[in-house]
C-alpha cells in the first residue's frame, strides 16, 4: 500500500501521466494489487484527495453484550458457578450460555460463546481428578532417605547387558 501511495503521489505531481500512458492493468501489476482495488483507490483519491487513499476504518458488527454486561459477566465467572446458583463446581460452556440467557436475555451458540470467553481472558481447562494414591510429603521424604544416593546395577545385570554388545571396529 505504501508503494501505491507513492505511485498516487507521483501521479498527482505528474497529472496522472502514469495512468494515461500505462493503463490501469499495468499500474495494478506494478504494485501487486487487483485492478478493482487500484480503481477504488484512484476514485477515493479523485473524490477526497491523498488522505483518502487508505481504506476507512470499519467498526464491524456490534457486540451482543454491552461493555458493562461483559464486565459483569467476567465478575460472575470469576466468582464461581456455585455463587451464581449452579450445583457444579466448575463452569461449562452450556452453563455460561444459560447464565447469559437468563441474566442478559441474549442467546449465543456454543462456538461463539467460547470466542467471547476467550476475549474475556478465560481459557478452557479440563478438570482432572487428583491422584488418591499419591504419597504424602512425609512418605516422600522417608523414601528418599531410605533410597540413598546412586543406584547401581548388579554385576549380573551389567554382564548380561554388555554380553550382546560387540566392540566397535575401527
């Protein structure tokens, strides 16, 4: 785009000499843009001057939830599902969908709600059970004391494992 702006600036100075001599297709090829894009930029230039060469900023579709509602939703999610009237301990997407529909009167799809949650700074995490057989800190310390330092293989294991090895030939 910068190259094309320079081309347009040059065209402005040379009274569009390049466009007249070379044509729209050659200009488009020289700046690696489609013919239609070059045409649109030139019309914006003719209508509004050099500052209008770049596209105007477009806002896009407005959010379903207002900024205040999104902030409130984030606070509610941080507070936890049980403090918002759910029995489960961790949030699921369906629970958040239900909360948004009940609280704010807005319906989302599950896929879109995951995008909203991601924009609010949340990530999907899978709850995992804790290991019930995991030893306590005291048991770990006792085991380390009993184990000692280095673990050596017995001479019987060492000879059987080295018996299958052949010397490296030079």
